[in-house]
C-alpha cells in the first residue's frame, strides 16, 4: 500500500502576515508545499491530503490544488474551531482551531493508510521523504510511529527567534521525549533558548529537533480523539490553548503504547517564519533548480 502525505495548511500565518501556504517561493512561482508534493511522489507516496480552512478553500484550490491534481490523488480535510467537537453540546468560544494535533484529527475520514504529517510552509528536502516513505511501507505499525529529526543549526532563521521541538533519543534510535522550546536564536556566543524566567539556556548545533515530520499508522486517529476530548474538557476556558502533536506522541510513549523511530536528516531546512525569510528561501530554491535538484518550474 502506498503511504499518504498529509499537509497541514490551515494555519493563519499571523507572524508572517499573510496566507503563506500558497505564496510563490520557487522560480516558477511554486509554493513550498508543492516541493513537498513533488518529493513525496518521487518517494512513492500515492495520495496527498490538504488540511485547510473553508475560508481559504477557493484560493487554495486555484493556486495549489489545480497544479497537483493529475500528478497524484488529491483530497481535502477542513479544520475549523469546532471540528471534531460533535460530541460536545456547548462549544467553547474560539477564533482559531486547536493546533497541530487537532489538524491531523481533522483528516480522520479521508486517511486510511500509513501517512506522514507535515507543515505546509516548511521545506524538508527529498531525503526526508525517502526515509519516511520506506519506514511507512515496511516498519510502521499501530505501536510504531516514526519521525525525521533535523540538526538544530540547520533550522534557524536569520531574522528572529523560532520555536522547535527539542528531541531526546536513546541508543536504540527511539524518541524518549520532545519538548517545545520557544525563542531559540543564534547569538555571537552560540545558540540559546529563552525560558519563562528570561534565562538563556545553551543548545548545541547538532541537537535533534522536530520540524513536524511525523509518520503515523491510521490507528493514531483513535488516540487523537481520546486525548483531544480530555484536552478540550481541561481547556474550555482557555481560548489560546493548543493541542500539539508532540504532546500526543509524548503521552503515548510515556504510557508504553507506542515506540517512535527517529530518522535523522543533515539537510538544510528552509521555512518562512518571518517575511524577511522569503528572500532566503527563494534563493535556495532557485539554486536547487539551477543545479538540477528540482525542475526550474514545478
């Protein structure tokens, strides 16, 4: 069975200041997520599912969907603030959806095979898709998930602080913990994250970090539903609370329900957290087109 690519593209992009999911980055105007689709097809994926919001559906289908339909099977799932809350009689008031775990749960009716879940606005590179495609076809199981980790030094922005999931991996190559660290930045004396006390804490360039490149068996949806219900009930009065996928995976590991294989990539990651990042990404993609890593126009 061919695995599925699930692209989380419902984010509002508040720091970036626009709908960066469909912003042209490649030499021919291709969005970053089009490179992910291209790499997934080369790695043997059979379907792509886009998780979007209803209010961006028309623009998304026009600018992205129309380009990839015919190259791979395409489906859509929709993440709204009330998605997956049919069981709750009185819905909490929220303007935004509930985060990455909620986004994946939104696709439960259209994903029935092992799948990789990724961010729409992150460039991961072909090697990551090949690693994950092989894992999903051969090793993925109800009790075995996977992730591709990147070296922290290859994932930073030159234009400000970023958030990363800092990973702990044991000698067997299994994930033991992933902790979200915010305000990570490179300074003259090294890489540091700023904690809640405003203290600077050092991190090594080679620290493995999660960039939300997760491989799952479809039985994960049942686990997501259970944890999401509990999360909602605990956070009814917190309109900014988010249900993050690393927390879901951590809980399953702690409870002994799953093991998560960590595959490492030493590739350079590219993403657009700030508007100023766009020029860097465009230059990198143009160079890869010139050298033949990708077609000059997807």
